[in-house]
């Protein structure tokens, strides 16, 4: 039935780059047989999933929405895929995204745009725009996205669904095509908070193939999810509701704050004075790491290879010129410049210092508060084509999601209202490191 829905509406939506129909139906049949024999095994037995196309799926096309990987069929599964397959979930297809996860509107995909199911004139957000749109349209009950600077939470906000970026290290990045390794985290996108916690239960945990992954300490995110919020202390950074945030977004979040107060939580205004520098710091750090990570796409090892070249140098040059899109090249150039001798101290080191200062601000806040809340985005979804030519403006709009990435803290986006144009608005709840349970608890009570 879901494949029929996908066939019916995804021509318009564009949320899938590849439909895994044959394999999925075969697997579903096998699961049906197991069920008939009463041998249902797996926490997600027969539950369909969508997966962002930068997560490696064995033998199943994985393109990162780039010409560079147009025909790439990986020979192994990402750790998260091993876990979800092990839970008997069924892969429906690979979700569209911004090329190599660089973007916030899904307009940098090499293949096609994604439309927002709430209003097909609007962007779905990005870079996990296909994942969020597919879940919002009911084409899959859940999808995985990746979040380097907001790419799970921002599209979730724009599409009115629930998206979690876990603590850095909570989920193994093995098999996630690297964008900025010190920031990247895989996270679930779902229609409700409980489903989200359930998926995170399955995909999290330490993994010997990712040295930055952390032990799961056997945490169950469903446990205590409906605990009372009375006595909880919540901080709202004043920079999150001031200048640069649309009035309708501020209004929706102020209303959410009242709801938390009615549930017995205390809400105080705090200040994160370093917030104004986070966009610059993020784009310097993320681009630096990207310029190094994307060096592997050289036309030799895998992916696209340009034709008709004579020297090795020419092969590299032409392959990368033809294989990467404009936004990816912009980031590689910026990153290479930032890391070059003479500029490294001026840009890269200073960005890292800012990162430490922000973390200190936020850790200090968490000494007194359980959670930090605010909007996920500065506005609701905008029209396709409206901002794509104003890169700086788009970068600046990541200001609210970036802090959780720079500090490695967990953060969720949940729906909290509609704009005048009837487009969803997201509420962001940030927790201290490894305190996803508190985040889920507040999100669940609010929902
Ligand atoms: N919009 C941000 C960027 O373009 C975030 C991307 C992401 O989280 N993958 O870098």
C-alpha cells in the first residue's frame, strides 16, 4: 500500500531518490511467513523505513544526491543499517537530500528538488528534506537523517514532524558519508516523540568501527518518557527570541513556554552572548572538515570518473569539476582556504576557540537548568527558489540549530504551531550531553 502511495504522490514530492521495491516486497513476504509461524523477531518487525541517501546501504544505490556517486552501490551496510535490519525493519528506499548534506532547502540535490507536503510551493528544509517530507506525507513511519548544523531538526520543523539530533557519539557514524566529522550525527525523524525514542534506542550504542562512538550505558529512552514535568527548570536564551526571528515563530514559542509553565516547570530567560558568532564558526569548521573529507572523491577509488583525460592531475581536476555541484565546491574552496598556511590561525583556530566558549556558556547553564528551549528555525518554510541565490542569508538562518552541533548536545524539534500561511513551526528542546531522556520527556509531555 505504501508503494502505491509513493507511486501516486512522490512524482510531485520528490522525497525518494531510489525506491527499493523489489527487495522490500521480498523481505515483507519472508516476514509474513515468519509471522505465520509465530516467529516474529525484532523490535521493528515489518516496519517500513526511509533512509537519507548519505547513509551507506549494502548493494542499494547510495548517491548523497550527487553526480559524484550517481552509480555507487556500497559493498557494506552502515552500523545503523545493520541495527535496523537486525530489528526486521524494511527499507522502502533512499531519501533525497541536499548534495553531500550541504544546504538547508533541498535545492542543491543534483537530481531533483523536494516539495513540502504541507504546501508544495514551499521547501521541505534540508539537508534531510526528503526524509522529513516522506515522513510528513505518510510514505514511511520513520526515516533517518543526518545533522551537522541542523539537517535533521530544520526540515523536521518545516515539515511538522519530530526530529532528534542525538548527543555527538551516541550513534555510530560508521557508514555515514562524512561531511564534517566532528559535527555529524545520525538521527531519527518520526511522526511522534515515542516512535522517535524507540528508533534511537535501536540505533544508538558504541561501535568499534567509530572511535568517537560512546557506550550506550543501556539507556532506554522510553523509560520515564511520560514523567511529570513539575519542578523541572527550563532556560530560554533571549537571543533565540529576539531580532531576526519571525514574529509568528516567537509567538508560537512563547505559547509553548506557557504550556511548560502550566505543566509545573519553571522557565527563566538566560543569555548566550557568543551566539552571534556561531554561524561564522560553524561554516569555517564544517567547510574545513568537508574539504578534507571530500578529498577521497578523486575519480580513482569510487564514484564518477571524467572521460578523456591524459594525466592523473587532469583526471582529478576534471572529475571533481564535473562530479561536484556548485555548493559543494564552494565549501571545499572555503575549507581549503581556511586551513591554508597563513590563514589557519586567523580563522580555524579562532573558530575552535569560539566553539569552546559556547560550550562553556551552555555547560554553565546546564548546572542550573534541565533543558534549554527556543525555536528550531528563524521562520517557517519559505518558497522554493526564494532564497537559493542568497547563500549568506541561508547560512545565517542556521543560527538556532548550530549551537547543539558545536557543543555536541542532544536537541529535538517538535511541532508547536502553524504560520499564517499554514506552514509548520518547530520548537527546539536542547539537553546536556547524554540527557536525551530529559529531552524526550519534555517533548512527549508537550506533544
Ligand atoms: N544547513 C547547514 C549546512 O548547509 C546544515 C547542514 C547539515 O546539517 N548537514 O551546512
